[in-house]
């Protein structure tokens, strides 16, 4: 099982590397890591398990954050509807790639946080509002999917980790609350 002790923090060189493309089929070791990454997210969103194992709640995690420089991310975004038990978007994405995106941008009203960053960094993080992604699942099947708003933001945050980019790199250093044209602001409650 993964815990916060497995998550590397800001300053670790792996977080600044461009991660390697994965070859399919995945090895058993890679499949095990994929399962553990998704399990970490699900546990981290369960208040009892999060407290028991001292997990920070997370909706996404990228392999480089556990010091594996490979292009694999896990995402688990719960539904906005509290009655709905199925997540809005959940899975392991291998070699994810944004193939097209909207001109319109969006950002979270509360800014972003990161499991690898143990401090609050205030400021808007502009992201594409809508993206079309291509990726492979752990079985090696190819997927093509459109995402918008929060799930799109999460996937962009995770793909950034595969390219050595941190969320605060995208905050305007002069004026963290400055917003470029054509950016809307999305209310956030989940991180
Ligand atoms: C806010 C939080 C996340 C993504 C986008 C907006 C995920 C935070 C957890 N991570 O550090 C994953 O890389
Ligand atoms: Ni992060």
C-alpha cells in the first residue's frame, strides 16, 4: 500500500524530469504500481482510512510522484452529486496525451495544491477548459475521451507531472490573482 511516505516532495529531481513513455503490455510490477496508485486515491478520499493512514486527500497522482519516472497517472474524481456513488472519472491512464483543447481556459477559484508540495501556493492556475485525450488502460486498450472543467483540470495537473511541470510554474509570479482573457473561474471543494 502507498502512503504519504512514498510521495516525493518539491526539490526532488524526479519531479523535474520528463518521464519515459511506457511500453505495452505493462510488466506485473507496473500493473501493481497502477493498482496501488488508484487504491491510494480511493483510500485518501475515505475520511476514516485517510485519518488512519495519514493520507492527504487526492483526486490524482502521477507515477513520478512516487519516484517512478514513467508516463502513468491515476485519477479518481468523485461525482458532484452526493447521491451518486459512481465517480465522475476514474482510472489509470498510460501514456496520456492531450490531442486537442479549447481556446477557452478555466481555473479553480481556490487555486491548486499538490501532494508533493507541503505548503499553500496562492494564485490562479490557468488550464484548458476542455480537452480531448488519448491514453491506454492497463490492459493496453486505447481510449479517446473528452473532459471538461474539474476532471480536465486534474488530468492537466497530472500530465504536467509527466513533463516535470509543477502547478505553481503556471501562476503569474507578478500577480498571482491576475487572469488572462477568456478564463473562467470554477468553484472548487475537492482537491
Ligand atoms: C487540484 C488538485 C489536484 C489537481 C488539480 C487541482 C491534485 C492534487 C494531487 N496531486 O498532487 C496530484 O499530482
Ligand atoms: Ni500534483
